[in-house]
């Protein structure tokens, strides 16, 4: 079990999913979105454990305007040293026209 999912499950705050398959959940599992979201959570957990950034210092899917058009990384994080970093898990940072 990935670290992010284990952490969420251990919190006891996840709603039970038994018998609750929604169209969105089925679509996410077929497109890999669930795995991508869990990879982002694993990254947040890894940064927290390494004391590089706090879990509260993350902003997900934030649009950044660039001369080439909008850029949307998976996350932007405020690092412990005061700098910021773009985080892209799968190297497919979308743009919107």
C-alpha cells in the first residue's frame, strides 16, 4: 500500500467505500487518475518525512500564466528554506488554451 494511502487509512477519517462505486470512481480507476492522485499524496508525505516541506504548504493544480500560455503543474510547494518548487509527477503538465 502506498505511504499516502496508508496514512489516510490510518487516520480513520476515510469514508467506507464498500458498495459505493460511483461513475467518477470507475472513470478514475480506468484512466489512472486514482494512481496519479495517490502518487501526489506519496510525494507530499515524502517531503514531510524529509522535513523539506510541511503537508500544509502544498497547492494542487494551480494555473500559472506564462508567455507560452497557462501552465498547470501537479503541485506547487513552499519549501522549508522559503523557496517554492513546481512538482510534476508524470511529466505531462497540462496547458489550457
